[in-house]
């Protein structure tokens, strides 16, 4: 079993591969609608997962979800777009790790000042 440091939800958002239903359930749990209902953590998690599953079933029935195309079905512009997206995500993850490992840099950063002309 993996061990997560700090905020568990943040650990999941920063690189753990999750089913879309779990991602939706996590977002539901962070919403005010799920706070203060008196349910146990297990009960709230079950309710959030059930809601996420129902949402995706309804979207599928309504034709709002499409399967991802096979690699051979991607045209060149879409393939380049996906590659740029992947590079941007990798860059953001690496930058976040670097900033996280240098807290003095992040804490002592001064916001840029706009000079009126």
C-alpha cells in the first residue's frame, strides 16, 4: 500500500491515476453539499461514488460520452495537440516538484510589481 504525505486528496490529484468516477467523487466530497450532512466518511464516500457513477451512466445514455479513438485513428493535428498537452502537463509536474523541494524559494518569492507609465 502506498503512503501519502500531507493532503491525501492533493496526492491523488498530483499524479495518481484514477478512474473518472473517483475523480468526480473527490470533487463532490470537496463541495459544500457534502459537508455537514452527518454521514460517516465511508457513507459520504459511498454516496459520492454512487452519484459519480449515476452521472456517468446518464451521460452515456444521453450520448454525451464518446470512446477515445485508437492511436491509428488520430489525425496529425490531434496527435500534435495531445503531444503538446502531455508536454505541458509533464513540465507543470516537474516545476511543481522543484518548487515543492525548495520551500525557501517559494516562500520568499516577491510578486511582480506593475509600473504605471
